[in-house]
């Protein structure tokens, strides 16, 4: 090679490095498609989700005696708890699906609390609204007559009726201070007479529109016999059959509201009919296996600018129809096997660049804002993504969880038969576990 050509090549390589960062062209990864059997952890064994693990998550782990409420239609069951402050919000722990209009499930921003009520003779009174201190609520019904002289309406007597869901048209428009709770009993003529007091104290007022903060990590057991329609916390969700919405095949589209901070483990596992999900930008954590085995899911709508910090192990594993995914800028941790066996995935954008389907390396790497919070990257994240063509790591990424701190191992891409390139904007990021002859460094 002539001296002039050598100088030209050196200048070219220097220019490419400045423009694109470090680009690894993988023309033939030696770890070609490896068959996978189910969803397994990074060491090849099935991951065990334990109670101690759940207790350490950012999603509240509740005492087994926590009061459980239901919505008036019996669709959702939830706890009403604090999250380290004085405010309270809802943790959804149960779902009774059935028919779903338009196959569209919208997790509501707020829930109204009810509990099963029994009349004094033991008969079932249905679901009745409750206050913040767990009191059943009542509304006043006045029996009146008309004064024959003045024509004025006179109250003869007042009875107090439970605020039943079925009768909500009679009381739902009353203000918070116009309802009553059963304060005590007094004796009159040898009989116990209940004493009702208005809910002027804010602590006694109705639980209405409780913000939904979490889809929880514990499952419920419904009572039987006279206790049917009541629920208790039964235990931790450590398997897919306990996931709160798991296996509901009639969910086609899912919208999770703006107030939700966390989606628990196995929450929507195996919802095979679900094609798309929309997640609010207040979401902070997606739990293990949360959307795994959602076979027909094609799109995840999640703002690049959001509160999301953690995508836990296997969160989207075996979502075989998902073609692309954009990791929000604030995400610090992507767990093990998150996208394992997402066969249709073509590109993933982990950089702070506008959506480009993961195809244009030049656009992503040239971005002056190619910086995100991502610094913890699990094992086998892309294992078995047979159609994955490109992966781009942001310039601030160094991977504290690598086999060697500040590294990515070749094995992360096993089974990625069509992978064309991996781009790393951080030139200090190391590649381990493979011979350099499988990469061309520019």
C-alpha cells in the first residue's frame, strides 16, 4: 500500500470515529441461533421470583391484614395505602374481567371504594361506599308532610340508608359533607338506636377517585359462603398464574393511566390477544415478566421523556410480534432477558435521539443529545431476537453490570442471526467474550 493511501485511510478512520463514535459491524456472530426452552434466567435456569425479592421492589408490599376494597361493579379490588408520605393511593390487587367492551382495557386514574354490607338481620346489602377510616357511609332520607296552614314542608322523621352502589343515583351527587357514618349506639326504650353523624371531618369522608398508583405484587383470595364478595391478601405473586391480569385473552389494547407508578410482576403475563399498550409518563418501574408471553403485542407506546427508571427481568420476553422499542431517557436499569425471544424485533433505540426505527446509526450517533441515564444492563437481554438488525448504546453508557465493569459481552447477542451492527457512542465501552476478528472497529 502506498504512503498516500495509508494517510488517506488514517484520516478516514479518524473522521468516522469523531462522527459516529465506536461502531462494531458484526457480519457473522459466532453464537448463532440457540433454541430456547421457556423463559429462563441468565444462568440457564428458570428465574424464581421470591417473596423477599418482592419486598425489596419499589412497589409497596402490604401486610396480609391490609383492608381490601372493591369497586362498586366488582371489577377491581385494591388496597388504599400511603407511599411514604401522608397522601394515599390505590394498589390494584384483583381483577374480575369477564366481558370487555371493544376489547379495550383502560386502567382508571381513580377508584371509588366499596365494601360488602350486611343489614342488622344478616341479609346481604350489596356493596356500600366507605370512608377513609373504613366506615360504611349513609345518606339521609326524610319523611315529610305539608303544613296545612303555611304549606311549608315539615320533616316528620329521618332514616339513614346505606350508600349502596345500586342506589347511587339517590346519593352520589351529594357533597362529601352531606353523607353520614354510624358513630355509636344509644339505648332508647330498651332498644339500641344507632347514632349517625355527618362526615364533616375529612378523615371520615368517602374514598372517592383514589389515584391508582400501582398494580401490585400480591394476590387475593375471595371469601366463601357469607363472606363471598370480600377479599384478603393471600400471598406474594411468585408465578404467572397469580398475575393480576395474567391470561386475560380478551384484552386487545391496554391503556395504563397517568397516575400509575409501577406495574407488578406477571401483571399482564400471557395476555395473548393484546396488540398494543400505552403507558403513562409517570410510570417508574415495570416488574419482572409484566408483559411476557404477550404473543401478538406489536407496539409499546411510552414517552421517551418519562419517570421510568427500571425495566425488570423478562419484562417483555417472548413478545413475538413486537418490532421495535424505544427506551425512555430516564431508564437506569434494563434487567436480564428483557427482550428474549422477541423474534420480530428489528431495532431498539436506547439513545436520546428521535425515533428512527433503530435503522439509522448516523442519525443517532450524530445527535449531540445522545445521552441517557442507562448504566445497568442485564444478561441475555436480546437472546433469541432472530430478526434484530441494530442496537445502539448511548454515549453515556458504560454498564456497571458488565462481566467487567464498563463492558458488554458478545453473548448478549446470541441467537441474533440478522444483527448487522452494534453501535456504542462511548469509545471506552469494552466488548468481551469474543475474538476481535468478529468486529471491525472504525
